[in-house]
């Protein structure tokens, strides 16, 4: 009898942190140094199929149909942790596709690992609960735990809990349907990856400790703004957290400059709009893209204003989306 093949497909969306994660409390176990708060998008999607087969001799990872050796190592690490917990030893083929540029500050590792743990769990029939899946995703990539959930999501440090972090949904997407415009200023991959950048910042920035120590207050402020659906309060603390993160990156040695000239122009434009009373704020991750977060009634205005800036190659629009989930197999 032919041995059983176990396969499942999952989708997940990238998320954008409004209160940022930058730095690690524990590098080996990938425990973040700070908590974070994010929104999950619906406009961009990662689709991942995992197929375990007793006849496979090793794991294979394909991203958009091509081998991706650097990412493959992290995928195998994640599968190993899942296999260990589920008590299985089969290898797998993992095929993942993004409908948006990879590694350009659009958090493809977040949606990638969120889709991976959901698909692998379903393929194995392991039945891990959401907290355990979030823990597995977080070990693969800190921001990935947040993409397991939809809408507004918080990742907290819980040193005394069953897991070192806990991730939960604060508000569903429909409860406060903000819109996001991603101004793409350079679709190429980023120069320094997040993990490497974080370690460099911790080792060399004179401001790293202040960054870590001031983060809980930002998180508290943002959580309260989300609970009250107070756009201005959320805008203030989000821009603060973003600029603080980039300040600490810039103060590393050598300084990490993820921005280009167009990034700065987009930030200026968003600030001008906000000063004119338009309900919009900006955030930027470890890449040159600018994400403008706004109320639904002003998104067309914001989109128009960003699209005409020289150097903006496209503006991707998105609403808030749901968490990672199993979908029907592609074949
Ligand atoms: C700037 O989750 O990519 O986007 O845990 O090392 O994989 P690793 O880092 P990653 O870092 C995300 C950094 C950020 C801010 C954020 O998303 O909170």
C-alpha cells in the first residue's frame, strides 16, 4: 500500500506594526525585546502548500517556484520544531507564493511563516491551538505571530506565561475599518535583513536601551487608542514609535539607513496632509516603502497625493484583513 501523503494549503496576509518590534531579548529562541501592535492587511496575500511524504528524503522550499536557500533554512527550522512537537519525522515540500514584492519591507516573512505553521499543522493533523501556533510562528519570525490574527493585534512579552510571548486580537477588522496605502519607492530586496539589523543595533547603538525601556509606554498608549478608536491618538503614537525605531537604527555603527529620498518625500506629504486635517499617518519598516494609514473617507485623496510624488513606483491599497487560515488545496 502506498504510504499516506499529508497536504494542506493556507493563506496569510502581511501585517504592519504601528508600535514596532526591533531587538531581541533572546536570539536563540527569537524572543523579542519589546512588545508590538499591528494591523493585518487584506490586499496582499501569501499562499503556502505543505506536503509531507514519507518518501521525501529531505525538505524542499520553493518561493514563487524558485529555490530560496536563505529562507529555506528558517523554513526547515520551523518544520523541525513542529515535527518534534507532533512526534513525526517525515520531510516536506513547501511551496509558497506572494502576490507582492518579497523582502522589500512589506513583511513577507510574517505572512510566509504564518501561512506555513497553519498549513503544516493542518497537513500533520496536529491540532495545535492558536497560542501554540503563534509561539511556533514567533520562533520563526517575530512579526509572523501577529499575522495569525486579523484586524488589530498585540504581541506582549509574558515571561511568566506558558510561552514567552502572547499574541491576541484587540479588534476585528470590521470594528474599525482603517485603510492602508503602501507607497512603493523601491521594489528591490532590502540591504540588511531584520535579524542582522537588530543584532547590530543592540550591539552598537548608544540609544538601544532607551528604545527598549520606552516601548511599554507606547504600547499602552496605542492599545488604549485602539480600544477607544481614537485615530489622532493612534496616529501620534504610531509615528513616534516608527521614528524612534529608525532613530535607533540610524544610530547603530555603521548606521542602518533603510530610507531613500522618496521615503522622506512621502513622509513629508503625509505630514502636510495631516496638518491640513486629513486623517492619515505614516509608518515605515525595515525598508524604503511608506505605509499611509487613514480613515476610509480620505483614502482616495491620500492615494492621489502619494502616487504623483516623483520616485513612487506604485501605490498598493489595502483594507484590514483576517488571520491566517486553511483554504482548499490548489491541486
Ligand atoms: C521593522 O519579524 O522580520 O518590521 O524575528 O528576526 O524575523 P525576525 O524579525 P522580523 O522583524 C520585523 C521588524 C519590523 C517591525 C515590526 O514588524 O514590528
